[in-house]
C-alpha cells in the first residue's frame, strides 16, 4: 500500500470561506479523458475536485482544479 501512495501526487487546497482550512490529499486518477478523483487525507474519502474544494470550506467555484495545488515535494503526511 505504501508504494502505491508514494506514486500518487500530493495535492492541497485552502477554503476561502468563514470555515476555510487547508486540506491535503492524493491525486488518485489522472489520465487524459479520465475523471479526476482525490483522496482526502483527513477522512480517506474519494472526492471530485469540486467536492475537495468544498471539503476545505470553499464554495461552488467555476473551475475547481484552479483552486487545487499539486505539491512538487512529499508533504508531512507521507
């Protein structure tokens, strides 16, 4: 399991609402034409990009992927 997790890019987002917080996760599926799913670290749930942004306390946004950052280095939870 650890080997699989090491191959998954780390992502994060920060909610801009009143209950906004930083949420980290792993990009689960990313291929041309495929649906992107993100596993949140705090609950281990599979979320769409829009759900991931809302999970951090953000609202409905037109382009949720623009609010998600792919982290070039491993985060503190790896």
